[in-house]
């Protein structure tokens, strides 16, 4: 059994104000993504203005936050929010869904690209290859917060997480960091110069994320208010299977069309 490291969830605090590691991870994720998108644009000599990239990120962030919150409410805890409507906007209490966030970000991207008459598929491919950086860093933030931990295990690398009882558990945040962050980034980064069909990288991301998340959910503790929802499957696995199926169908249609 490994000892869970005692890490404060905040970097420093001034009175009631805290600068937390979790927020820093997402900031680093967006900064890294922005830098790598500009790198791709310059390397390929694409006629895309930096101002458009910056404004597109604003739309993506707004769509991501709104979609992640709405997705959590609808998919994971709708009865609670029906009874407690004031909690709908209380994002500081937690409750964000990646699957909803992805849909929200895509919606924001479509809106901005149509408004500015940008090639949505090109912009999606440029940005999606950098998305695993933010995902991976976000999982490190989850680990530091000792949240989204795994199921009980007897494996030698099991950890006893604070507020999760005395049983060792899978450090599933680190599994997700490796699969959804490191492995997914490496695959997409090497594929970006080999895949010629615009938009295909987006659907490769959708399929691989769905596959990796489906696998890790077997080791991750299900949401307390839901548990498993279809046999041994969790809500996260059902949503991930939907992603996998959608990505496969969409990539097939895109390949045939182009």
C-alpha cells in the first residue's frame, strides 16, 4: 500500500481567498493549448489571426463551463437540483461533467466559427490535439484534492484517501492522467501530420477518450448518488460508450463525404 501524500489543496491563501492547485492546473492547460495551437498555425503557415484564436478560446471556455455544469445536473443529479434550484449556479460546491463540457465547448466553437466564417473542422483539429494536456493536468488537480478516487483494492499501489474510509483505493485520477492525458496527447500529436481529412482528429479524440474513460470507470468509485445505473456500468461508462459510437459513425460519414 502506498501512502497518500499530504498535499494542501491550495498554493497559498490570503484570508478567505485561496489560490488552489486545481485552478492552476486548468490555467496551465489552457496556456499550453494556446501556445501549441499558435505553433501549429505558424508551422503550417495558416491564414488564421491570433485575435480569432484568442476569441475562440473565450467561446470555448464559456461553452465548456456552461456545458459541464448543465451536463452534471442532467446526467448525474437532476432530482437534487429540481428540489434545490438555488444550487444550479453554485459551481463552487462542485459538480461538473466532462461529457457535458465537451458538448458545450463544441457548441461554442461552432457559434464562433460560423460568426467569423472560419473553417470549423480545421480549428477543431488544431485545438483538439492539445486538449489532453488540460485533461491530464485536471486529473492531477483531482488527485491533489483527493477527489474522484477509485474503488477499494488490494493492489500494492492502493492508497487510503482522506474522507474515503480506511480501505486502500485505486488512484484512478492517476490512471486517467496517464490514459486521457499522456497517452491520448501522444497519439493525437503524432497523428496530426498524418491524418489528411479535416475534422477526423476531432472524432479520433472522441473515440479514444470514450474508450479510455470507459476502461478507467471500472476502477473509479461510482458517484454516490447514482452508483451503477445499468448492470455493472456507471453513468460515465454509458456516456463514454455513446461518445465511442458517435465518433465511429461520424468519422465514417466524414471519410465517405470527403
